[in-house]
């Protein structure tokens, strides 16, 4: 399942790294605020190459992101992640030519399998 949100980047949290059965991994959580009458704050988790993408975005910037919401069980407890697989910075100048509308900068998704972390306990 994939959803799309337009939101404002609020804060980048500390980058986390480690080693799993598939090799080294990098993760960075970040906070966004939804738009509308009752804005909500959502914590998203960027993995792998997506970490570099969000580090290049200044807090306060409006972004459009396609996300996957995933839950998994570990030791009788459930954990939910909100993971972006595409991020577009609103109002940025895009390099020409692209298949995206002008005013957006495309960001490529993390390659399949490059952010596997199923061996983590959380």
C-alpha cells in the first residue's frame, strides 16, 4: 500500500547506523507536519540512500512524499514504520528534461533490497 502526503519538514533526528545479516545499514528518522485545519506530526524513517536525500532538505521546506506504512511483530509487540520511497521538494527548480512537472525535483527510491533490516529487534 502506498500513500502520498504533502507536508512540511519539521526536524531531522539523529542518524543511526549498524550491521545486520545483509551488511551495514543507515537510518534517519525525520518529522513532518501535515497540512489542513488540524495538522499532525508524523515520524518517518529514511533508509539507505534516502538518508542522503533528506539531509539535503532544510527544515521548513514543503515536500511531497510517497510512503509505505509497514507493521511487524517482535516478541509479542507490534512496531509500525512510515517509510518514504519517493520525495519531491515543492517549489525547487527541476533539471531539464524530466517527466515530472516543472517546479519539482524528482528523488529516486531506494533500490529494492538495499534497505532490508528484518533482522532488527524493533
